[in-house]
């Protein structure tokens, strides 16, 4: 993706900068792992059979695709008045670039160290690129790529999610 | 295992329970995945629909059903083109597009997977999964420089 050269200084300064470092609300736990496996009828013994998990993965692990699950905020929590957004950089871009609509088009997950029950993960967001303005069937806007990096409590990288978003104005909407 | 190998199809009859269970299992509380009236009246679609993280879980299951537990996902990309609703029979189909050993001796299988409903392509996925080179190899034992997903 070509990089825009006409970005506001504030947005240009976000590119490759680490933002929104957060720790998960709760440790990785097996109840959620089993619920997730049940939801897609995934019978992989790594998640159900402790003996198989011990032999193959050195103990129980979480399905790699659950990466983002560990970071979605509780629907409610005491003393939390405003619900947090899971990909804040995306919403910052919409706001600063005055692009009221947005869609996510692509998601790439890269898996590193396995995630294990008891792990407490931390996450940080990194804006990788913002395109020049483009016209699509949705409207006029910009594409952007945001990486979400996940680490465990030992500082090991467990995964990276890369999201491609398109923020836009519908035809006829004033900027 | 070589390029061109076709994976067995997986078909599944999607119900409202499938959609709601998938949303809650991924901690996705957005109403279009559990509230029929929100989905139809606000989103303008015909029903609640499968969320993206749950689709990722379906793709993971499809891949590891084929590889067995020694298969270790390195990378997965997907793009959603259309929604999957209760009442749909979804079908996952896939094929091997490449097999290669990297510099660390890890064998990587690249897969192209399609999630479709009848003649609608709902999502497409590219997956890169490590498999054992021989009976003594275990991709899960790879760390650091020996794991290049």
C-alpha cells in the first residue's frame, strides 16, 4: 500500500509508534477454550486431552485463533462507565481524518509462542500505513493497516493481528 | 501431501445457536450477532450472522481436522465477502497450493480455503500450517529462529 504524504502531522506521527499498551482483563482460562472449541465442534485433542497436550505441546494450550478473544472487554464491569473499544487506533483515524464510515476488509493473524491457560497477555497497537485518498464503490476515503501485537507475561511474542480498514465518506457527504 | 491435494469438505447447518454461541465464545457482544431486530432493522440484513473471530475458529478447525494435532498454524488471512445466516448450510472446501521447507527445516503447507453457502462465496482464507517432516519432527517444539511463521 502506498503511503499518504498529505496526512495531518499528528496522524503521520502515529505511523510505527506503539500505542494503547494494555493488559488483558483476565488470565487465559480453559472454560473459555472449551466454549470456543464447542462453538465450532473442534475436537482437536490438544484442547481436550491432557495426555495428548502434554506429549505434543508440553501442556494445554489455547486455540491460536482465539488470540483476540482474550482482549475483548467485559460487557460490564464495576466502576467502568465508558465501554472500551477493541481497536482504538482505528477509531482515532476515523475521527482525525474526518471519515465517519469504516469497514474492515482483511485480517491476518500470525502465531508465535503458544498461548497457555494462566497466561496474562498484553497488547499494543501500531499503525503501519495510511493510503492516499481513494475512490471506491463505498465512497472516498483511505485504507489503513493496523497491527495488534500480543505478548505473554514473560514478554514473549504470542501473535500479531494485522487489520486492513477503509475509512470513508459516503458520496455527497461533506468533509 | 503436495500442491493440488484437495481437502475433504466440511458442511455444517448453521442455526441461531451457532451464531450466538460463536459470538459469545469470542466475547463479541455486538447486537448484530444475537439480536434479530437489530440485525434486520439497523443493519438491513435478513438475520443475525456469524462474526469474524468465530469464522477464524471454523477455519482453524477445518485445517487441523485435516492435519491432526501435530499441525501448527503459522499464519491465517481471511476476507469476508458475504454473511452466513441461520438456516444456511455452510461448506468449507480447500486445497493445498504449496508445500515448502524453510531454512530451519520446518515444512510449511499453504492452503486456500473457501467458506460458501450454495453458490455464494462468503469468506476466503489463506492458511500456512507447519506439519511434521518425519515421525520424529514436532512443529510445536520449534521456538525462536526455528519458528518463522
